[in-house]
């Protein structure tokens, strides 16, 4: 399945926003810490990504992620 | 802050619901308005009878076979629940359990493993699967059927006790991980309850029950119904003893 970076970006931002932060704060460089996105939020993000793109993100993958941009890049890379 | 959410559309999944405590729980949750998946492993006829009884009373239910000790059981059960009832599973009652009693010196590896696989690992896998729809819904009710022997030792039940104490630890861990998603995770610890499982066993436990009688599956089911209700939204990580005072 081919998805564009823009599609993934939109879905990730939308999902992260549902956890609390304002959409304007969710930039590629924003860290999950700054956004107050915790490990449980990332688990939920992983489930959305799995359902939408068939990309399976494991716990080890998630631990490496610090910024929104890193998450988007990883998802796009795995979806290809 | 997490907000209090009223129960969205969802169904309840009760494992080991063809008889005993599980059947009583399925009937009770159906009366509370939950569409119910009546899971069974071996007795399809009894499971069908539970479903028929629920339907006659105006409820909705479907019987689904699966052995919770099998790794694929969780996915199969959740897929069946969603396709037959058309709503996500938002209440899970981990009730399926077996016993294989023996004094520790005589307890075989197989007896140990079978009991842990069904009573503890099964509950873990179903819980892991259940958290998906529950986190999405910002609502969930997990009720694990533990046992008084998870709290108070009983000779000949090391495997059963270890599994049931493990279930309590699992219950509490789930609470601290996902309570902020509107999900509650609680355990019920029945004592001596009149069921097929206890009918085969002579136990000294009964003479130690302060209430001087065995409990009924319905008395356990009433507690499960409460813990699955909206009213119990702030009860989380609790172990509710239903044992006539045995663990007191």
C-alpha cells in the first residue's frame, strides 16, 4: 500500500490532537514530552496506524521516538 | 483531565459462560442491557441454552466456542463478537477457569501449566485484546474472576492459587495503566460457590466459612453486574470478596 507523507502527517496530527494538545502545537519538531503525549497515547497512536496502514509498531519502535516528525517518518517508511 | 463517560454502545464478553458462575454472569449482564457473547469451550448445548434463556427474557446473546488457553482465542472471540453483535466489546469478564488439584509434591508440570494457561494467560491475552476497543471508546469494564484461594491458602491448589493471585496482580496493573481512559479493571474473589467445579471436591474450606453456607453463582454475578455498571465508574483495581466471610 502506498501512502503519502502528507496523508500520514494529517492522520498523526489528528490522532495526537485527540489526546489533548492543540493542533498548532503539533509540529514535526515538537517532542512528545512537550506535547504531554505519554506512552499510553503512543500505544493508541500505534493502534490507529496499524488499523489504517497495516503498519505494526512494536514497543521497541515506540521507545525510540522522541518527536512527531520521527513518528511520521517511521510510519511512512514502514508503509512502503 | 479524564472525563466521566456514560456507557457507549458495546457488548459484553463472558468467558466460560456455559455453566456455573459464567452462565449466571452472562444472564445478569444481559438483564442489565448488555448484548452478551457467551463463550464456551466444550459444552455447546449448555451455552446454547444460556443464549436461549437470555433471548426469551428479551436480551441479545450469541454463543461462541473458543479455548482461552489457545493463543488465537482472543482474536477469534473479538472478531466473532463484533460480527455477530455489531458493536465493540466494552465489557470483558474473564471467568473461564479450570482446576487440577494436587499436593505440590505430586503436582505435575502439565497440571501446573494447564491451569496457568487457562486461568492466567488466557485472562492476560483477552485483556490485551480488549484494551483496543476500550481505549478507543474511552470506556471499558474488565472484571476478572479470581478466587478466595488467591488471598488465602488452600492445600492442593498451588497452581490454581498462583493463577488466581496472578489475576489480581494483572487486574491492578491494568488499572494503573489505563484508568485515565475511562476503563476500570476489578476482580471478584468468590469463595465456596455451588457449581460443577466445586461439586466434585470435598473441602475443609466449607466448614471455615463464617456464613456457614456455600454461595450461589447469582451472588457472584450480582457483584460482576455492579462492577460493570456505570455506577461503579470510580471503583478501580478493587478485589471484591464474595465468600461469606472466608477471607475476612
